[in-house]
């Protein structure tokens, strides 16, 4: 008998789960149900376009999708086109891996002003997510603020600072290039509440900020404080030490006179986005001081920064899914090592979770692999083949009956080939198709 598993969400977590299932001793058939006409989740719609080496992971993920035991069912929205009870009918087990796509709130006044943007919205725009508007209003401002101290903040700062033409080697479609050309930004100010030892950048990503011919990184000496606790922290954490060493090399150095700058400010806590006539005109921060245990407290000393827009990169969050419990405080589906728990804390039979919606939106693509391994191990321990009433093939018929315009693996290969051909014409590796319509039209069968 064959164990039939539905994986909802074809990001890296879902694809790794499918891969691990196919490598188990059990005979399996896996259907990857994906809302978009394309697989790969945030690897395609989150990782920055000027990070082609990271996007190379897609090749390995694509090999999993090509396995005979795995089917890609794209353009199917779980919760709308297909519900949990349908999947329970078709499959022995369901793994939910819907990731995270929304911005966390910063919870300071002024967040709702025009010109105050969530990083996830901006990322979705520059990565040409087919469900977001194709226009982005940069305004006429030359100075912008980015709030946050992780890799997403660096991605956002880099894309804001680089010239549009620097991005022409990437897979961005024409509307993103045109949008980037319209910006007047010369100075991007990145703000961190804590000291430089606690920055969550990865060392490679930080060093890369310095690689643009048009952008220089300015690390401001005010707030560049390292106390005993910071030193203990970096002794235990190699990545933080590498980050601190790089920042220390840059702090207070002479400017080279490049056209654009990214300024890194530590120990400045944003307290208000200030506005006039509903638009952002500045950011107010409060200087912080180190308390000695890794945390900081406000000093009562405030600064008003002249910026015309603010990008909030303080984290992503998952959203609730129809028919599944959701922990609104931690933005995850409550689970015990991947087993979904009901409101009383009991496992819901045959229902599992993996990836960012399991453990929150932290960690790199590689981390979703070990995560999937844990979930799949528990699935295999718990689940027995029950010969569900209907076969996976019946799913296709069911979806077609409901008017779903299914994107299969074969279709995805056609969409992929079309993007590569468009790229070749411009001596680029790929040019992304930007709308659902364009993607669906690229199918030839
Ligand atoms: C801006 C940004 C940049 C990043 N850069 C890097 C980097 O450079 N290197 C790195 O290693 N990591 C990077 N990461 C982290 C990496 O992207 C994540 O670790 C990883 O994508 C999480 O995988 P996931 O499968 O859990 O979620 P996701 O990648 O979000 O995949 C979830 C999938 O589920 C689908 N889905 C959602 N809802 C539904 C539904 N209702 N029905 C059907 N399908 C649904 C989504 O469309 C998506 O395809 C970055 C993350 C972000 C946000």
C-alpha cells in the first residue's frame, strides 16, 4: 500500500518534507499543493534578486519536484479551493508548510502614515510576487529609514541604495526596474535598538553591503558600544563576532565619496514615525544604553531624523489558515515537534506542520530541512495507510470540477523555460513573469 500525503505550501520546507518522505522505507505518494503558479516560496519571492547564488538552491528543490512520487499542484489556494476536510478525505496525512508572508507590526505611532512601509510588502514588490501591485511609490525623498537589524533589513537597505541599473543583471521584470529608476534616494539610515554585538546580520550579507560601486557603508560611532556582556556574547557566538569585527573595521572610516550611502546606527530605538498631512516627514528615535545583561533601556535623549519614508523590517509573521488552530501570540500553528495540536493541546491525527509556520519566521533555508526531518519522522511514526476513499488522481478531477486552473509540474517547467528564454534575450539568467496571467499563459499544454 502507498502512504498518501498532501503537503500544503511548496516552499523549501514543504519540498524538503516531500524529499524526506520519498527517501523513507515507506512507499509514498506526495502532492504539493501551492497557492501560486510557481513553487519555491520565499526562495523565489523573498530572497533578494541580487543574491543569485542563494537562488541556486532552486535547482536542488526542482529535482525533488521531478521525482515520480511527487506531484506539484500549483494555483490551488488551501482554505478556499481546497479545505482541510477535503484533504483528510483524499490523503492519509497532511503537512502544512505555508510559511510567512505578512509584516509584523512595530507598534509605534505613525506606522499607518503614507510612506511607512512593511519590508514584506517591499520585498514582494521587488521580487515580483504575482499577487501584489506592480507599482511602488518611492516619493521624491532622498533620505529613508530602515528599522531592523536582521538580513531582511540589509536586503531592503541594499535594494533602496543601489542604482536601478545595478539590478539589471538580476531576474527583475521591467516594472520593477522602472520603479527602482524612479527613486531619488541617496541615503538609507538603518536603525538598531541594541549594540553592534547583537546585530542579527549574517557576516556574508553584511560584507556584501560594501560591494556596490555606488554605495558606501557608514557605521556611525555614536552608539557603537561594546560592554562586558557583549564580549561574552561574541565569545559564544562566532557569527556575531565576525559581524562585530566587520563593523569595527568600518566604524568612523573616511568616506570615499560614492553617490549613495547606507548608514548603520546602533543604540537608537525608534519611538515615532512623524508625519504631516498624513505623510512621513521623519523618524524619532530614543538613544538607548546597555544594561549589562544584553538588553537596553531608554535614556530619554531623543533625535528627529529627517527622512521621507520608513521601511519596517522587524520580522515576518504567518497568518491563520481555515480549519486549523493558530497561536496569535507567536504566529504559528501550535504543534509538538510538528504534530498539530488542538485547542486542548492534543495532537490532531494525521495533521502536521513544518517550516516557518511551525517554528516562526526565523532561520535560513537550510534550517527548514532539519525541521522537515523532525516532522516527517513523527508523521511516519504516527500515520498508517488507510486507503483513503479517493485517490490523489481524484484530486485533479475534483479541482477541475471546481474550476481551478491547475498548474502541474509540466506546466511549471514551461513557465520556467519561458522565463529563462526571456532572460537569454537580455543576456540575463532569467526574467521573471510578473503576473498570474502571464504565468498561466506560458503553459503550452
Ligand atoms: C526577505 C527574505 C529574504 C531571505 N533571504 C534568505 C537568504 O538570502 N538565504 C537564506 O538561506 N534564507 C533566506 N530567507 C529565509 C528563507 O526564505 C526561509 O527560511 C524559508 O523560505 C522558509 O520556508 P517555508 O517553506 O517555511 O516558507 P515559505 O518559503 O514562505 O513557503 C511557503 C509556501 O506556502 C505557500 N502558501 C501559503 N499559503 C498557502 C495557501 N493558503 N495554500 C497553498 N499554498 C500556500 C506560499 O505561496 C509559499 O510558496 C529569507 C527570508 C526573507 C523573508
